[in-house]
């Protein structure tokens, strides 16, 4: 899958039963611009999640960003798998709560919809970070 957002990671809702997915938007930085995302439950069940994106200069001070855009997050940074285990889980917990019992719009399966970050690599591969927290 080619990215709609070159240089950024893509946030999407995915059903691991049937393969349905919905692209929510970009996150992270492409070196020039930083994309911050706010994810919420959608009012319409067929969309599962809703997102709003804000783009800012990549070199802008992070404390200024937190004050100005308190509900927006750089999920690529927050969900970095190299973070210590507890911090990694706690960063994903609010997003897990958004999708935990949501049914898939296509197959109606419960517990199969996850939020994930997808990024294409320059050499042609890709990586995924699913938002899944074991009970």
C-alpha cells in the first residue's frame, strides 16, 4: 500500500478479522512539517473512529505545542516501540479504550478492530505498531 502521506506515518483503524481499514490521517514528521492527530469515537458506527489533523513546523518547541494543541498527539513519537514497556502501554491505553469493544463495520466482529500506525520504509518494506493492550 503506497502512503497517502509521503514522509509521515499513517494512523488507521483496522479489522484483524476481515481486513477492513479506514485511514484516519498522518502523524509524525517528514523533516519539515509535524502532523499532530486527535482521535475520537465517530458518531457514525460505520466509521468507528474520527480524526482531526493539525500541521505545524517540525522545529517548533514541544512545550508550546502541548499548550496550544492539548488534545492533539504525535502518535509516531508516543508509540515508539523503543520506549520502556510501561510507558509504551500507558501511551496506547486511551486509544485502546476507543476501539476495545467496537464492532467492525464490514464483518460485525467485536474485539477485532485496532488502531495502528503504518509507515512505509524507503527500501520498500513497512512497519506497523498496533494499539493492543493485553487484559
